[in-house]
C-alpha cells in the first residue's frame, strides 16, 4: 500500500512535469491566436476604413484608377468602407467598387446639404434596399444622415478603424487634417494614411515637414500620417503601424501586471 502510494505520487509528479510545458504551449498558442485575430504580430487587421475623397474625378485618369484600385484592395481584404455618401466622382467609384465586391458601405451625409425631398427619397430607398436584402440575402450599403459636417466626421470616425485620403478638394483636406489633429490630441489612436497619387499631396506633406522644422509640429506628431503612392503599400504600412501600436500596448500591460 505504501509502495503503491509512492508510485502514484511519482506518477503524478511525472505527469505534471509533462503536462505543464504542454499547457504553457497551449496558452501561448491561444494568446497568439487572439493577437492574430485583432492584428497581432507585425500587422493590424482593419474591419473598416474611412476614405476621404473628391466628389469630382479630377483631371487625371490616374486619380480614378487609384480609387478603383483602393476599392478592390478593400474587397480583397474584406474591409468595409465608410465614406461621405456621395455617388459621383471618386466617391462614387470607390463606393460602387466596394459595394459590388460584397463588402458593407456606410455613407454619412449631413441633412443640411440635402433638400427635404431628396432626404425623403434617400430614406425611402434605404428602407427599400433593406427589404430587398432580407429577400435576396445580398449585402446592401447603409446611408446614415446626420445634422451637420461636424457630426458627419464624428460618425465616420466612430465607425472606422483607420482613415485614408484619396485626392480631393477643400472638404477632403479638411477631413484629413481633422483626423490628424484628433490623433495628435489623443482623441483617437487610429492610423491616418494618404494615397499620394502622382504626387498630389507632395506639397501638403512638405508643409507638414516645414511645420516640424519651424517648431509648430512635434517630431512625434510628424509620424501620424502614413503615405504611399499605391493602395497596396499604403494599407500594408498602416497595418504594420497598427500592429506595432498594439504590441506596444500589450507590452505596457504586461509590465504593469
């Protein structure tokens, strides 16, 4: 009996010595899977990206091509689109591309910019689309109306994991710069990207650099904006930027604990 007890203890100790490393590996694997699910490692996975862009096509075909290409890249990655709700210009191109590709499209439109009859038609068409979606099972884009331009940007930011600016006019640049300012103030920690098609934003990027040189922009804040001349490189850089940020946050939490 004593021998059996000792043997059982010996067996249990050896079993524990085998199971503990196995348990550690399982836990590490689970943690790695969780990190990958939310963008662990060197990349960060976006569920939705807000795109600021012009309601015109611009004078170069490369602008339209870039909007179409960005839309295709979002579809390939199964990333939903949040945008300003227009159906013309670069707005129309990217929204149709993402919508036709099967991803969700959320357009945010201020009611102040719409006549009352257009507002009624927009709401009616949206309700009709939702009914069709229930019958056909197709993914239908959503239209959300807000009170004004300020609420529009807030709603767009709330529904997006990152921001990208295609070429555009005053409105596009204003939206881009507000997201940059919010990042600097710590209002959000989401990546902000510029798709610098044919050097369209060269002068703006040079102005950012000038602001650092003249002491109006901190060196750390100069890293807020990520830029590239094609959609593939831009999204990859933004994913890496988000992945690095999450790794830093995870490292800080571990040090505190």
